[in-house]
C-alpha cells in the first residue's frame, strides 16, 4: 500500500510473521493534535501525538483492554497518555488508504475492516454468538475542526461507513443490512491550523471529504 506524504505525519507498519502475529500501524502526528476518538485507549477528546492500530489474534480476549493496550504502547517506546490505541484482528497487510481534497481542504483516511461481527442498528441483538470483526477508521484532516465539528466529522464518517457497507451488500448473520460491527471505532484528528470550520456535516467541505475518503477506503477493503 502506497501512501503519499501527509502534512508532517510519519507512518510505520509491521506485518505478521510465521512465528508472531501481533503487529501494528503507528501514526506519528506532527505534534500534539486535537483528536476525538472512540478508541479503547484514550478515547474522547484530547491532544495526542500517536495513533496505534494493533492487530491481535482472532481469539484474543481481555478483561482489561485499556491496561493491555497501555503495556503494548509502552513496549513500542511510546507514552500511553499521548497515544490513541485501537485493536483489531485484521492484519495490517489489509490496511486501506484514501484521500479527498476540495475547497482548500484535504482529508486522509486509513482503515482496517473486518465484518465477521456485523451488526444492524435497530436489528437483532448481535452478541449472543459474536465473532471477530472490527472496522477501525482513522481520519486525518489537513485543517482545524472545532470540537463540535470533530463530532460532526465522526457522524459524517459513520454515514459513509454505512453507505459503503450497504453498497457492498454486507449483512449480519441474521440477514439484516449491516450498519457496522459491534466494536467499530472512529478517530478524527486535526493536523493543521488552517483552514478552519465550525461544522463538518455533508454540506461542508471537510464533512463531505471525510465521507468521501472513508467511503472510498472502506469500499476498497470490503
């Protein structure tokens, strides 16, 4: 996977070997960047330096995912308090990337997607016999979104995810049209100070580009 230069971001990726499965993607941000995330490690709002997408064994079970992720991040030489940490059973060999630009804005999406654990909002309760599967979205915005716009960007990313799943015909094991999996995460980060926007819905440049890049990357992954 070739990723063009991204506004001061450095990417490093390891891949599984015959002996060791656990591996990761590290996104080193250009500095402490305003971020919103639903990640198990440092979800919520904060200024973060790193985003780690960690691939674990498909049968991985952990009663303390936050503490386990903190230990993993320390093992990489990163400070847990400055790091957003995600987990997935998908190999980083399956990482997908897309970008979109318009009106002076540029948005980048990196994602891994497994849909074996697909669920449908408003459908049947999916946890009776759950299996592995997670969609982790990492959205990097070359610009500055206000706190409310960061939340709006999460909404735009989620709408794009649902649209891509529907277009690909992904279903739950109950035959419902999937809207995601039961463990999906979204992380959105401001990379630069300009341009600025207080909104990120689909009628704005940043919101439209978030949705476009997510839809394109996820469609390639499915």
